[in-house]
């Protein structure tokens, strides 16, 4: 049975980080031996637009500002918002992954339809080993979630829960990352905020995974539990250095040596997850971005991992004839 990649990849795509001020740990890339760190650097460099969170795309008279965001609160956002705000003030529209209307629909749907999160199949203690369930129960309690409640969740939802370390739980209750700050700046400037995708997109994507694949997400996450704070710090620090893609490559290379994996299997699974959760979404966003750009100056603020790579937003804009210019941060 194929296994899916560790939960950090969900962390990168869904959460895009943990509050650096609340989490204390070690940058795992800095801690690598020189040869391994050099390999991470070289693999990252193979990806187009591998570094940078702030770009301008122009095509004729059309202008799009693209900002890679980090979804949880961090004091370092203030300087980045100061750089982004003038472009928001001049924009005709701000495009985000989920705007106010979509967030409201999501909250309403989850309140009215618990089946979005609950499994109609066996409970987790029935499908995990005794040791796995014991480890998972401890991880859930550390996040303030009763295991008996989580036992009935869909496995992918539990994986998303594990992706957020205990040190970031409080920050996640009232997320105030760069995307939220950009939306507030747009409201202050009277600039409309629109969503790039429907509220149920992520639910639909995870529904494509088999129960076995979802369980594998939990199984590969559990061995990382003792490093989840280090992973959070690594992701946060690398985001603010404009190096989110480097964390993706680091995890891909680390997975090569995990039990049950070969380099070929790990690479294939990373490619599948990137296609499912990143590239396909990016491609679906492009008509929305191009339509907005045709109407006037546009700002796009999305999770930083959506920017780099062959299927990243920046590469897709380049393919569509836009000229890309890195603006910093």
C-alpha cells in the first residue's frame, strides 16, 4: 500500500506556519551536516521562482502583485504589510484563497453538517495499532482534543490537526497572518476582496484520497511528533527569509530515509501531493487572476508554497505571458 507524505506537507499547504514567537525550537535545515544542507540548496535551486514572497507580474497594461502569505500571527508581518499596503491601496481587487463570504460558508457548513469531518467508517482505534492509537491519543491531548472525540474524525482531518503543533494552538484560534492583515487593509482602502476558489475546495480534494492513504498520513506524522516544534520554527523562519520551497525540498529528501520508503516512492508521493493540493488549485486560480487583471491592478495574496515550482502561480503567470519581477521580502 502506498503511503502519503508526512503531515508537514499539509502543514505547508494548509497552515503555512506556526507562530514563531510561541514556538521554540531549532531550524532543522541549519542543523543539517554541510553535505545534506548543500543538497537541499541545490534541489531548491532547480525549481523556478524558488525564492521570494513578493512579486510583480506585468503583461501590457495589466499588473498583478503576488504576495506569498503565512497564515498565523507573527510580529514580523508588520514590515511586510507596510510594503504590501501601497499596492493594495491602488488595486481594483484583492484576491485571496478564502474571502469573508467563503469563510462564513465554511463555518456554517461545518456547524450544520458534522459529516464533513466525521467518518462513517471504522473509528481510528479500530484501524490503527494499539501503539499507534496510544501515541496519537497523547498528541491529541497535547492539542486539547479528547481522543474519544477525534476517534470519529476523518483521518485527513486528524492529520491536519497534528500539523499544528501545541505551541501554536492559541495563535490558530484567532489567525492573524499576512492574508488576514491584507484583507483588513483592503477593507480600510475600500478595495473589494474576492476568493480564488469555493469554500469546499479542500474537502473535495481530500475526498479523492482513499481511507488507506488518509491513514498513512497519520502513521507518517506520528514519528515526527517530537520534532513538530522544530518543524514549525523552521517553516516560520524560512518563510520570512523567502524560502518556503526549501522546507518542501528538505522534507522530501528527509522522507527518502524514512522506514517503508525508497527515494523513488517518496518523490512520487511528494509529486502527487503537490499536484493535488497545490498545482491543480493554482491552475484553477489562473482564469480568476487573469480576469481580474484585465479589469485593473490586482493583488493576489496566497500561501507562500503556491508561488514557487513548475506548477506555481509565478510559473503559470510566466507561461501566460506576464513578465515577473521580484520586489523583495
